[in-house]
């Protein structure tokens, strides 16, 4: 069964894959803890331009 | 250290903080402490050194990593642990937890929770005190990450123009959660802000034990703020444990343990 965080991750991953004009920016987007699993792996190298952290 | 008595007093408080934090680590697996905890291990000297330069009715506005400041400011340990346990006798009636250790009804207040707006909160409080003709200094504590916020720049500018009695204290441990400084800042520490009296402490020493009160000494910084010359004091320090929680985090490979080994090799635990 998919968790809420898992659903968020799956959706954002699909959005990045399907639409080149999708960006994900926010505090901790590239954090290794993946914002409690909701962004894990989104900022991997090939997509670094489109999924990034704005964090302090 | 010229003055043995001062050193012993400062060391005792720093040791107390360390022992309290280690006790929290011991207790945490029992799940009696429901609050998340951000431990001050490694950064004790900053709180101890700065609070030593304050008067009893000065105010400290700390961040979520506030155990060190709470203890260095003389906060009750019973009330602190009761707060961690969520009990009625806690600092905030057990409802606020580790990040909001704020003794009410006392002149020496301390407020935890979120570093980003502390420069502004401390500055507003000092301004209120200034309007009442009081001689209180407000210390606004924040991390290096908070200096990237717009409100930080505004706070320093306002304080300098209006001569607000505030000491802006940056606990610079080079990290914002797991993010390192080069990924966040296009400026060097201490170089991009309005002109105030400012001083940056080098890594070793961190506020503890400077004999002879050199210009960057916390006592001088607090005295400057009291004279309506707001002061920015940046103290480079290092967080030993993980960002939040009681464990180590070197196995996540976002930072190296070599800095810690370096300190330990010099006899600094």
C-alpha cells in the first residue's frame, strides 16, 4: 500500500518525467532525507536543474 | 587563561549543558520524551560565553537548538525536563517542548523555535525595552542560515539606525540542516550586512575564556549593545550530533567526521 509521502513522491517524479517545464523548488528538496520520503531522489544529477533546494 | 575562577565557572556551566544533553540521549529511546530534540553538544561554549556577559534581566531569543542557552541563562532543569516529558510542571506547561523553552513571568526570557525570525524578534523586543527607558539588552541568536533571510538584513539596518540595544549572535556551524554554506551563500560570512559594530570569532575557543576582554569578547559585545550600539557577533562553532535527534549522522556522508577527530586530537571533547 502506498503511503501519503510515497504518493507525493510518485506524482512529482512522474511530473518531472512527463513535462519539461515542471520545476520543484523548496527547502530540503535535495536533502538526503527526502522530506520524510516525499522528495527522495528527485534531485538526482540528470534533473538537478529542475529539482533544487532554496533552503537556508 | 589568566583567571582560573572565571574559567572554572564557565567550564562548569558548559559541562552541565553537556551532561544534560547526554542524559537526554540516554532517555530518548524510552520514548518518554515526546518532543524532537536539537542538541547543543559541541556548541555549549557559545551559549556559556555569551550569557556570561549578560545581566540577569537581559533577554535571550534562541533557536530550536536552545538547551544550551536555557541552561547557561540559569533556567530550571526540573522545569526543562518536565517540559520535555510533556508534563504540567514544564516550562510551557508541557505543551511546547524542547524548541520553546520560554520561562514566563521572569525578566530573563528565552524563546525557542525556528531561527529564521529571531533577528527580528530580538530586535523588536529590544526596541520595546528601549522605548520604556530600560537598560535591557536583547540577544537574538540565529544560525548562519538565517543570514540569508531578508528580515535579517532589515533587522540589522533598523537596529543600527534606531540604536536598538540588541546583540545579534550568529552561531555559525556552517550548516542549515544538512546543507553546507557554499550551496547557500554567495557571500563571505560577515561581509554583506549594514554597518554595525561586528566581530567574527575564529573556530577555536568559541566564546569561552578570553582573558583581557578583546574587542570581540561577548562582554564587550553586550556592553556595546547596552550603549545603544547594536553588535553583530559571529562565533564559529560545530554541531557534533545529527541535526535533530540523539544519534550520529556521519554515515549519511554529507559531512566528514574528520573535524571532530581534529578537535578530539587537541583534547577538545
